[in-house]
């Protein structure tokens, strides 16, 4: 599966939007959330909640897993609109993260977790690439 390639591409698109000139322009109109960032997170999740790690509870009419992409730290509180700080959550975990009594205490742990998932997704060997590494060869 070419997760790394697609994830890396979407992360690149997200970062392009963060370039200084564009950021200032965007601020004037309020925050426009990055669609690429959201898609990258869904891609990375492979249809599982990144908090409880269970499969999404179902799929939409279009076959997309029912997961909600959340900014771990709110943009209004200096969070970044970037997959590194975003998480795919099942509806239950999203409710706990948004309205649960312990939600504020969750933030630092979640940031650490998604940072790890982000790096993992970028470092994952791309199985579809020709001439890939040979250290795992079986002969
Ligand atoms: Zn969950």
C-alpha cells in the first residue's frame, strides 16, 4: 500500500499553505482549514480511530469510514492545521475529547501520540516502489 507516498503528498500540500505570504493573506479572512490535512489524517488512520484503535463503527453511503478529524489543540489556541497535530477519532472518542471532563488533560498525550503516528506514516516503506530496500529479502 502506498500510504507513505499519498500521506507525504498531502502533508506537502498542507505545508505549502503555511508559507508566510499565504498565511498572512489567509488570516485576513479567518482560518480556512486545509482539506489536504484532513485527507492526510484519514489516509493515515486506515479506517481506525487513532485514539481507541478500533475500526470505525461503520461507513458512509460512499464507503468512507465514519471518523471525525479533530485538531488536538484548537486553532484558536495556537494549534496547527497540520496532520502532525490532528487526529482521526471515532464518534465516541471525539465526544470524550470534545466534552469529556478530562479533555484538557488529554491534549499533551494526544499531541505526542499523533506526532508519532505522523512520523511513522512518513517513514513507512513504500511497498509499491520499484527497487526498494533489500534488507528484508527472504533468500
Ligand atoms: Zn475511538
